[in-house]
């Protein structure tokens, strides 16, 4: 039972590490895109249409990468959590 508990904990830690690597390589570079102009209401806005189109391409690419890469990472984390919680509850009920 301790082995299953350790495997569940390891799967959760591994999925957290995968998420960290994903955010360093793919998530954070797309967060650096900032509009430098603001309109009369103080809302940040693109300088021109080309900048807006580039931003939309970056945003769509980030969403596709997120759905392709992050969904399996979340499933991996949930599997680890189920294994961890199941073995913890089984151990507590044995006492």
C-alpha cells in the first residue's frame, strides 16, 4: 500500500513538473505581449491592425497548445490524486 501511495504522490509531482516545464517553454513567452497604446478610457489597445492580428495568432496558438498539452497533464494529475487519496483513506480505515 505504501508503494501505491508513493506512486500516486510521484505522479502528482511529475505532472506538476510537466506543467512547470510547459509554462516556462510555452506559456510565459505569450504572456509578454503587451499593447503599448491606450485609448481615451485608459484601456490598452493595439497600435494598428497588424499588431492586433499578430496578437490573435499568438493567442490562438497558446490555446491550441494548452488544449493539446495541458489536458493530458491534468488527467495525469487527477489519476495521481485518486491513487494517493484512495490509498490514504484505505490506510486510515485499517486503523
